[in-house]
C-alpha cells in the first residue's frame, strides 16, 4: 500500500477526530497528573475535605456514592454535579440521585483548588479524590488515584435511570450492568461492600417487608427476625425515615457488611443477590471467615478500576470553573 493511500484525507481526518475527542479508557490517566501544573492539588483536596468528615462522618458514604453514580453514567466525567437547566433535566435530579448529598464538599474543594491553580483541576478528578479521602478518614483503605480526567458537558436524567443499578436488581441484572462498564463479578462483590457505610430511605426496601410479590408478603430471602426489626423502623409507605445499612458501624468502613449479607440481613435485594451466584457468594463467605482480610486491598483496586470508566482526557470535555455549570 502506498504512503499516499495510507495517509488519505479520510484517514487523516479519522486520526484527528480521535485525538480531538480524547475519549479514553483510563489508560491515559496517571498518578501525579498535576505534579507540574498544580503540585499541591491532592494536599488541598484532603485538607479541605478533612474538616467536613471530622464534623460529620456520615458524609463519607454519600461522597463515595457520588463517585459511583458519576462513573456509572457517561463515565467518570463529573456529569452528576451539573445542575438542570430550563431545557434539560440533569442526572442529579433523576430519582436515583435525589438522595445524593455532599455537593457542598465538592464545591468547597473546587473553590480551594481554583484559588491555587485556576482552570487546572477537573471536577471529575475532585470527585474521585474526595471519595478516596473520605473513605480513608473513617478507617477505610487509602489508594492512589490516577488523575487526568476532564469534565463532561452533558448530563441527562434518563441516563441515570437506565445506568445505575437499582436496589431491587437481581444478580443477573447486576452482573450485566457491572459488566457493561468493564467491571468483573469480583468487582461487583467488592464494590457492594461500600454499603458498609451510610444509610438508606425506607422506600428503597419496604417492598421486601410489606408487599414483595404484590400479595402483602415479605421477601423470603430476608431474615424473619430482621424483618420484625425493620418494620419497627419503617412503616409501609414511609419515604422519609433513614435506616443504617450496616447497623452499629455505619460510620466506620469495615467488613461487617458481608457478615450481614451472609446472615440474610442485607438491606437491599441487590445485597441479598450476592448469595445467588457462586463467585459473589464465595467472596462474601471468604470475607466473613477471614474477618475482611483482603477487603480493604480489594476495595482499593476495584475503586481504581471503576474510576477509569469512560473518562474524558486530552482535549475532550473541559475543566469547569464551577462544578455545577458548564463553562460559558
């Protein structure tokens, strides 16, 4: 093939388009991405996050969830942070995201970073770094976060509905949804362990207590004694009450979640679903027997992997000045 044919106008345009788009698979991310452009970035992120977690440790769970919800919709591009506009309902206003909180922490961190390095550090990277720091501040693992993400310009509520695993998902649905993001069955079992911290509204699981099959029955996979306990906290139709996902240690990152799942006390159907697959069930059992010996290390590895989903790099996207708005 001649060089003239090899470098045809179409071929050159294709290469140019790929470079301009810069849509990556995470291999373009790297540790210390801001070493030259904003060397204090990660220090500023941690220093700004710390007082919020110290004052209210329950913020760690929603900040972790914010990262998860960001990555599962359009990739880790900060799209979950964008406000709705007159002509568009954004992800943050989709039903699965209405209970998200912690945006004020992200905004505070972004403001602090902007003062030092204006227009350099993306909101998407800040979400990833804050999630890591928040988890590590409540006894969880610490992992090195590859950075270099850029911020997306699009946020669509419907995409949150179709991409985020719902609390009533079965194991087949969960494996499919995680697999579509390049995550393994082990990642599914590991990242589910994030439910060791945080709370949930009763409405996310009361169908398991009062009307599981539409006949006024309870979910047979849920420990009957736990059903009695939960019914005392949540009445049918309750949409306001919050319940600890890992009773007794919901503010501390530990392996107790797996003990609850093994005892048929996982709060969501998606938690109970881990017992319906050989590989995920085995992971649950190993963590119970070993008292979570590998959980911290596994969680760190899966978080790094999740943080690479559908990232924008190079010249794709932008570096937002304010995380809730695209640049003008």
